[in-house]
C-alpha cells in the first residue's frame, strides 16, 4: 500500500522544506556531538547515494522484553543533497499510520557520518544521533544511550548493498559491546 500521489511541485517543495528544517536542526545537533576517535576511516560525499530512490521495505522487529518478532511492510523515498554530504530518508508505514525521516550528514572535517531520526508524530530531530562510517561496503553506526538509567550501546548497520536491495539492522548491547541483541531488521527492495 502506498500514499496517493501528491502534486509533484507540492511534493518537491515539501521535500525542500523538510530538508532545510532538518539541516538547521542537524547542524545544531552536530555542534553538540561528542568528539570522535581519529582512527576511523574517512567518509566521503556520496556514500549514501546507493539509497536514493523509491523502496519497499520488509520489517522484522522484536519489541523489548519479547521473544517473538513483529513483521510489517513499509516504504521509503530517499534523496541526496549538499553534493552527497547529506541524505534524507522519508520512511512510511501505512498499515501503522507511521512516518518518520532519517537524516544523514557528513561532518566534512572529521569525515564521519551522523545519522539522525525525526518521528513524524513529533516532528522533532532526536539528538544525539548515531555516528559511523563505511568500511568494506558496510556502514556501521553507534550511539551511547541509557535504558532505565543503565548505559547501553545502540548499533545500526547498512549491509548487503546492491543496485536493487540492501539491509539495515539494529542491535543493543548492555555490556559495552561484548554481546549484542538484534532487535530490528529492514530488508529494502527497490520499487
């Protein structure tokens, strides 16, 4: 299922407005982001060009505290901006009445990607975002957060990248990265 087609000029204006708003908020979040290790391989503009276009996505998500997986379909429209130093993902899950936006920005000085999320229900850029880079065709992003007052590490990975498909998956570590609990898989197929 997909959303009805909007007037192309209106959709393009909306894309520009969303991207400009997110870039302003993203710049503020980048300024507050922690320093990153110097040993990371350099990111480059265009790293996320593989994701540009229209996608259908099969989700498999394990809710916290449960053993079973919730399965549902979604779709996304993705585009590059700022000469490839920025990338926007408009994610839609019509069956759940859900939408959101991923914003990826390359810190050109540190050559490190920052990945931010905006939930469509709040419209607010969620700091601090994940940081990461590509190595051998796989992008790995991490963020340190807390759950019930205890530190956790969140890891998101882009892999299995081809011209017509890719995969994103997320895991949580409660022991500083020694072990990981996978909790979300998104299998992308080009529409």
